[in-house]
DNA sequence: ATGAAATGGTTTACATTGTCAACTAATTTT
DNA sequence: AAAATTAGTTGACAATGTAAACCATTTCAT
């Protein structure tokens, strides 16, 4: 049959992005196979950066996901003993999310693997190309983001 | 709290990719809101390009997805009256996928919207930047693809 | 030519993810 | 104080990924 792909890269952009995302996440998951959690690594990093002050709402904003999904992530991470919900004494609707000691222990490895996989992704690119790619990707994402909102 | 994102773009690559993919697909879906299908647009295009010869296995390869998912997609598209399974007379295990007249009618619009959204995504980029971005994205994808396979 | 292995496709099952609606409790607005 | 908003939870449903078991057909090895 005709070569519908016209080379390796004329799949629609959306497909390439989602495929690449999956490859990225799969590689991280693989390299962290020794851990007893299999997802929500980046949520852990954000919670750590929050220094015990991050709420679920804020986590949802950072991750650009729904609050329902955040509940599930936090349930998962608390179930695995990585995160604790601490009621915010000032606003008692909120939780302050904090990492357990166990999570603190594993965090360096998680961060290292994420950096490692990022380096793998950029292999063969010069520093300039890498910078260019990041800024172009940012533009593309913002273009799509704007178009989505304005279309409402 | 500390700015854990260090600017708009230091979320992990995987997250940016998957988020951008979602924005892309959502926009396409929105612009094709008048159709009676809500997904699998690209599968239709591939089936069309196959000129009545594409099998489910080949579709799975092009889409880089599992054959089970292909069954679901083809079930969906035949259910909506867009695709027909025609038994391949040479190898009777296979189906040749063909578009119905209805699908042929709608195809131009689908293609146009996909191009339109791609143009939106690249808005503000010079032709050179666009070319650079596509080739860098290809490199990144291949890097991750290789790393995944070699890690087995 | 026959039995074994491989291939194309289907079905069932289960986990994850996104989304929506309804809800509680607490806080802010007026 | 009542009304509206906010943070978080719960339940439900659809979409998607993945794995295993299975049929029918075809190809391979002897």
C-alpha cells in the first residue's frame, strides 16, 4: 500500500506527542521498577517542593488535572505510605500535603531517574538545539492552549 | 510556596507532551463537533489511504497500538457506519478495511480540520523553526523509543 | 502431507484516567 | 444570618492500555 506516513513523522502532531509522552513515562516507570509505587512520581516532587504547605487544589493546578484525579493520586500515595494529609488549621477545608520519611528517602532516586530520562530524550542534541526545542514546544503548547480557551 | 515550576516549562517532558497532545486532540474534537463520531479520526484517514487494502494488523502498526484497541476502534467506526470489514479472499484470517460512502463524504472536512489545528499549533513559528521543531521532536521520540527497547 | 507453530482477529477481564454530578463541610460575601 | 463560593469526597460511566485465552486460518518443518 501507499506510504501513508510519508516518512517517520507525518502522523498528526497529537499522536506523536501522546506517543512520545508514553515512551517517556514508560521508561521512568521501568527505571523505578524497584519502588513500590508505579505512578504519580511528579506529584511527589511537587508535594516535596511545597514544603508541607501544598494543598490538593494547588496540586491540581500544577498538574493541570481535575480535583477528582488529585483525590485519587493522594489516596494512592497515602495508601502506599508516601504522603500524609494534614488538616490546615487556618482553613479547615484544606489539607496540607506532606511527604513521609519513606518518601523523603526515595525522592532523590526519583528525581535522578527523571533527570536521567530527560537526558536520554535529548541525546544527540546540542545545548542550543535543546533550548530551541524547549521554547518551540512551549510556543506550540501555548498556541493550542489559547485556541482551546478562545473557542469556548 | 517556592515556584516549583521554575517558569512555564520545567514540568517533566512527559507531562508536557501528554498535556499538549490532549490540547491538540480536544481542539480537533471541538472543531468536528458536528460529526457523529468523536474519535478515531486518524484511523479513518489511514483506512482511506489504504484504498481498501489495509488490515487491522497494519492499522495497529501505523497507530502503534495494540490489536485489541484496533478491534474496538473498528467496531466503533463500523457501528457508526463509517467503515466496513471485508474478508480478504486470499488470506481469510484478514479483513480489508474500507470506508463507506458516508465516511468518504466527511473525510475532506476531517482532513481540513486536522490541517487547520496543525497550523494553529505552529502559529508564530517561521518555516525554519517549524522544520527544526519537527526534526527535533523526531529525534526525541526515537531516543526514547530506542531506550525503551534496549532496556528489555 | 501432516503436525506444529505462527498469524489475524475476537472476547473477557482488569486497572488507569478523564469527566460529570451530587454531596459535605467550611469559609467568604452581602 | 442567609447565600454563594471553595476544598475535598464519592459514585458513576466512558475511553484506553494491557494481558490472557481462544478460534480460524495459514505457513513452516520434517
